[in-house]
C-alpha cells in the first residue's frame, strides 16, 4: 500500500455564495481615499491658491535644486529619457499609437502697451538671429525681416528692434529643438516605437500662426538634423474654422463666459486687487482700457514674455518699473483666472465643450480610426497655443484632481496607447512628462468615450445660436378665435377663451376650464370616480381644448390641460388611462418648448414618474435627451432643474438601476454620460444651495450612484462622477454616505473577482520549508502562534492522514468518526480529498483501491463514520455523527439538507456553535445574521468556529445595511435599521481584525468591510488627511503578505437665500397637492416637498440599540419587545430565555411574554 496519492483542499465554504463580490477593489478605494483626502469634499470647486504663481518665470532652465518637473512657465517640463518609465499595470505591454499636443515655445509679447516704444527693453527685441523663411515651392527661398522706420508716425505703438508681436524668438526655437531631442530620446532610442523621422509615421498639424509651424520645424530638427535639408508637410485648417486655437466664432460660448465673468466669484478678485491694478496702470499707461481691466491676461503675457526671454520687467520713461512683487501677484492672479474660466466657473464645462468640442471630436476620431485598423500614422503631433492646452486639460479632467494653471510655454500632453500581451488596448496620458493620476491606465474604449463626452450634440447650432431662442419674458397673448391657424377642428367660444384668459395663475385657469367644461370635482374621490365612468368623453373634451390651443399658439390653454391631467393622475387607475389612452406624453412634450408653461410640463412629468409604474417611467425615460437639452438651455432656472432632475432620476432608474442588465437600446437613448455631466454641473452650482428643499441633490445622487453597476464605462470616461461619489462618503448625511459607498461598490461589480481564500496545503508546506518571512514571524509571535490558521491546518492535515492510514489497517469506522468529528471544528480545511493508491509491483502503475473499506475517496468516509457512531447508540455522541454528516453535505453543495439537520440538532444541543455556523452558509441575510449572532453566544467555541461565525455576521450585516440604506429614501425606521446593521458590521469586523489570527484567510475582507462601515458610520468625522484609515492600510498590507506566503492570489474583489418661484407656480404646486388618494410609498417614494423640510432626517446613533437583540446583539427589523418592561428586544423565545437570568433582576414583570 502506498502513501497518499494525491489530495487537494476542500474548504468548508465550497458552496458559499458570492456575496462578497459586492466588495469593491479595496486597494483602489484605499488609494483613492487616502490620496484625495479633502480635495473631494462635496464642494468640488478648487481654489488652489497655495500653488498659484509658484515656479520659474525667468529662464528655460529649471534650477537643479528644484524637482525636474517643477512648473516652469518659460519652458514646461516634458518627457525625457532620464525620468520616463513604462507603465507597470501590465508588464510586457507594447506601445502602439500616440497623439501629442504641445503649446508653442517662447515668443515676443502678444499684447502691446499703449506706448510700447516708451517701455522698450534696454536690449531691444532682436529676431534676426534665425531666418524666418516663408516662400512658395519652386521659387526663391525668401525669408522676412521685420524693421521699423525711425520716422514712422505710429512708432510709439511698437518697440525698437526687429520683432513683430507674438513672434517666435531664437530662444524659443532652441527650446523646441531640445524638446524634439528629448522626445526622440524616449520614443525612438529608449522604446523603439518610432523608427525614423518620416511623414509615413508622423502627422503634424499646427495652427495658422507662424510660430506654431516654426516650432514644428524645431521639433523635427531635434529628432533628426537631416530634416534641415528636407521639405515636410505641416497641416493647418482654414483660419476661420481652425479648431486647434480654437478660432471659429462661438457666440453661444461667449455668452456663457460673459455670464460667469460678471458674478462675484469673478468680479471680487478684480476689486480685491484694485490697488495692484492702479500701480500697473500708472507705470504702463493702461488705465481706462477695457482689455486691460477685464482680466490680467495682458499683464501676465507682457511680463512673462519679457522675463522668459532674458529682459527685465518694463520701466517707463520716468524710471518707474513694475516691481517683482507685483509681477508675482500677476502670475498668481493669472493662474486663478485660468482655473476659474476653464475649470471651476459655473458652466465652464459647457464653455469648454463648445469652444473645443470640434478638436475633441478630431482626437476621438483619431483613436477610433486606430481601433478600427484604419490609421496610417503611428504618431499625430499637434502644436497649438495656451488656449488649446488649457481646454484639453479641462476636458480630460485634470482640473478635477488639482487646479489648472496657465499652460506654460512648451506645455505637453501625450496620449499613449498600449497593447497588452492579451491583446487589450489601454491609454496612458502624460502631462508635462508625468502620468495623469486619473488617466494612467484607461481602456481605449473608455478613453474614446471620454473624448466623445466632450463633444456637444448639435455643436454648430449651439455655438451659433440664431433667432428664436427660448425666452422667459414672453408676455401672455390674448387668444382669438379668428386666428387662421385655428380655423379647423374644435373652436371654443370667445366667452370661453376670455374666462380662461382672465384667470390669474395656473390653478385659477384650471378651475375655470373645469367649470366651463362641466367636469366633476377633480379634487375629491367622488369626482374622480365620475371621471372614471366618463373618461372617454372627458378626455376627448380636454384633448379638443389642447389641440385648439396648439393650433392657435395659445400656450396657456395647452398648459392648463396638462395641469388638469396631472391633477387627475393622483388616482392610480386614472393615471394609467391618461397616459395610455389620452395621448398624454405626446401632448406634454411640446409645452416643454414653451417659455410660459414648461414648468407645468415638468411638474406633470415629475408626478407621473413619481407615482407611475415601470412602463410609464420607461416611456418617459426615452425623452431624456429632450429633458437634458432643457437643463442645458435653462442654466439658471433652478426650480426647472429640480423638477427635471427629479423626473430623470425616477425615469432613468427604471432603465439602469435594476439588478438585471438593461436594454442596450434604452441605455443608449438615455445617454448616461451626458446625464452625469449635466447633473454634476448642476450640483456644483452655488444656486443649487438656494433651493428650499434637497430634492435636486437627492435625486441627482440617486441616479449617479444607481447607474454605476450597468454603465461603468460612462464613469470611467467622466471621472468627476466618481470623484463625486467619493466626496459623498464625507457627507454629514448618512444616506449620502451610503449612496456614495454603494455607488462605488456597484461600479466595480462586473470587473471584480471572487476572493481567493482557499488554501493549497502543498504550497503551504513548500513555503514553510523556506521558513516564515521575518515580518510575518514577528506578527505571529505577538499572539499565540499555535492558534494561527496555518498551524491548525497543518496540524489537522497531519492528524487526518494518520487517522486515514490507521483505518486502512484496522477498518474501525467508529474510531475514525470520533477523530474526524474532533478535527472538523479546528479548521475549514479539515478534510482533504485523497484516496488510497496501490502500486502494481509488475507494471509500476498506480490504481485507487478501497482496501476493503466502504469508500474510495477519503471524503466519502464521513457518512459511513456517522452511521458507525449512531450504531453504537450513545446519546452523548449524537452530535459527533451530525457534525460528520453536516460537513459531508456542505462539501457536496447540499445546503438544504444540511440546514435541516442543523436545525434539528440545535433543538437537542443549542450550545454547539458548529450548527449555527452551518446555518450561516448560503443563508438569506437576516436569517444568516441571526444564526451567526446566536452561535457566538455558545460556550467553548474553537477559534475557527468563533471567527467563522463572526465573519459571517459581518458579511450578512453589511449587505443588510446597504440594502436598507438604498431603500430608506425617506429616512425613519428603515434608516435606523440600516444604521443598526452598519454598526453591527463595523463592531464585529473590528473585533475580527483585532482578535483573529493574523494569517486568517478572511482578514482582508474583514478589513475591507471595516473601512466601508467606517465611512458609512463616521465618514464625516474623519480627519482631512484620513489618517484614521492608515492603520487599516497597514493591516491590509500585512494580510496580503500572509496571502502571498500562502500562495493565495491578491484578487480584485468588489468590496453620498431662498429662490422664490413665481407665484403662479406656487399656486400650481399647492393645487396639485390638494388631493391625496394613495398611501405614501405605495407606487413610488415619499419626499417632503414643501416648507423646506429635508428628505433625510438626522439620525441619533444611540437609536441603534432599539434594533438589536438584547441577548445575542443581532440587528433585526422584526425584534419583539419584552412585554414586562417594554425595553429589551429579542429575536425569539430562545434569546429571551437565555437572557432571562440577567434581565429578570430589572424587568417589571416576573415571567414575560413577547
């Protein structure tokens, strides 16, 4: 007989469900939280004043005492072989494609002082030190020289010398050549990606400005000096439509920028720096000039152009000079203005998209062509301006991580595409030589989505708005039946129209219209019953009035009909009939384009999506593009925004916020990327804080957090949405925190893996042969190393093998059963899958034999051993037999049978923890949690059973907490129960972390949950640097070290001054609310819409005690009160009985019922 032929581990949790898959990629969550800290408070604006104006402004060379990537306005850091590193996310990946955009290098000032000649640099401006070629092919190689006649009558407007304004200087050309050398040193010499400087590999596009294509020549020469003798095509677009500058006219964007540069957020900084402005005006003669008063761009340009090219700051003829301190202030103000205009200002995203959307479209098309195999170049290189770079930075989300600064000369963005060994494509973006934090490894498809998300629909129409734009000032026009357009179909009388016209407000008009049509009272149940009986006739009357109003252009009639239908919809049956039979949606949508009544339509949509069923919500969801367009057009109408976002949240949730995958066609229609951009923009608006309720924020976070599961690419393409969810974890409101955590978890649901907690004994034995690493050895010695998971595993493995070899000799199944029953509570891996193998002495072949035993594989011994124990008939050994059967059933995925045996066994032996552990496996959360809590009260628990029960309690409680928080839209009881579950998971996970063996296979998951529950319970109390999480991070690193030593892979697991609306609308809202026929929450969810009350009340954590069993501490929604004192609560009679010895001393009644 041979020794053990083969065996593998069989974990006790072989049939455990995958609910731990709802834990996120914890390492990324940790790094995100710890790295961002307070940069992701709910106020997402970024001042960044601590970095504004810092860096180098007087030389292309950054001092050696400073980091190489220090901000240098004169010559930005860029990729170079010394500091470049390939991405480490997927070793072996290959660089396959690139797009690059840079700003031109140093030039003369692009703006002139009124008396520029008086402010000449002492050395003058010399541009003859390199030839400015500009000639036609096949003709003379002419170049131009700038000269200024000394007797020119307008000489005071220009400096002395040989340079024009905005002209590339010789120093700028040298910087461009060095830039090309460094670029070639990385992508040719170091990586071998580019093989030769040839137009077959490279496509170069510049603006029409001379300095940009001169910089391109310097770049090419730096890459290969042989290009000095070659002709090279540099592509430009016609100046009137050049998207790289950008240079096309965009009145729509101009209007947006003018608006946000007229609010205090902008004007305050001009007023605060009035003394500085006065000093500069006195020195430079710029007083009274609008271009020099509206922002500091001109001062910034004229100062830096001088100092970067080796000149001093300007001095006038009196000897007065601009002070260094004032120039430093101008640098800082310039950074502030840049960050405000393109990053933090209200509607800056829209402004950026309108002015650079065409360029983003071109970039997206480049990557799409590459993905499709149609790209003919390996590199597309763009040379633009500061406006190009800041818009690109804003659109890529760089300003969401740190404030934007004025793009330095030579500033650089590199977009690399890497192909992994598995054929997957990822994009890495480098900004000025350093990888962008949020774009270090993004799937190519997601990066394309990010670029396309910056391209507004109908960009030409939006950029060039014509007549007919929506205006809210249109005066109500008195209708007339003589209108030609109203000459067909139903025509009401003049008296009818006059009565409606003279009614003040929507509710009054609705009442008049109902009276004129002799409709039943739509505010009473009896009146609605009559409408039920005569629905066809009544809806026909209303539709006739609406159709007349539509033909005659009478917006008040159209809106009034919609308001009446909306009021009727309080009745659920009528609501469905109105929607399905009266053509309600087709009649409602046109009024959203009517300035006088679109609020009525939004109120109606809000009501129908709030109460309507799935079909109603899905049909309204299909109108999401129209609603988003309305939001973008009515940027400052916060009441309309509140109603629209509420409607979108209700409707779109029916499409994407379900467990089942959504219809792909519907997902495309609702356009989640656009929803995220628009809603985040509105949340960030200061005006949102002036609304009397929290409805806008609550509904926005509902859809932002809810759509993550099925639309993860939309979030990867718009990182600001993920930033928002992270910020929610720091909110004072626990529901907001729960939404943020749940949204992030769902975001990673499909790209996560099941945590690999199974142990391979062979690998552990091999590792132990080499000895414990010192840090792990030290950690084990801090406690009792003999209680460690690995020690118990190896001890049990050895004992189990001895027992199996013994039974092979004596065939005593009874003795084997008693031994195994002792092994099972020691470790999850107590039974190995092995067999007896016998080697044929003639052939040398091995074969599995039973050796006269009733089993072949070792695990199949368990039921035979159980029967042998029962055959002895000893009551005190009945539990041992049951333990064997239970282990066997669990290993064979027979949970139902195992649960039945465990429940029966508990009736006989209620203090054996193993039975409760069995009942926590593959159990519904409430029952699993209850059993875990009861089991923990059992005496004499082994470490394996105790910490197994504790972890099951944690696992079940966290899922219940998230479920209750998700359902608890209105706060109250469900919210308090959610807090109770969260507290239970937090406390039990903390106990597990502190007391379980450090090598526990469940330690990592316990740490993940503990961090999540920390954020849920006290995320708002965490310090700015979130150092409270550092201990968890260290523990996680240690747990990972144990996992690596045990050859368990580190899995990717998945572990929130009042604006008064018009009186007419207030009347409408009140009128619509005067009928209530349904119980709250029956078909939708309740909100406190009026009086400024908030939806989610604050919670007292002490309320948690009301939702915990007084004996086993199980949180539950169905605890029973002690009828004696009315204070203690219990899961059931068993818990009450166990607690009675303690409780009877304080209870009012001797012997209680519950």
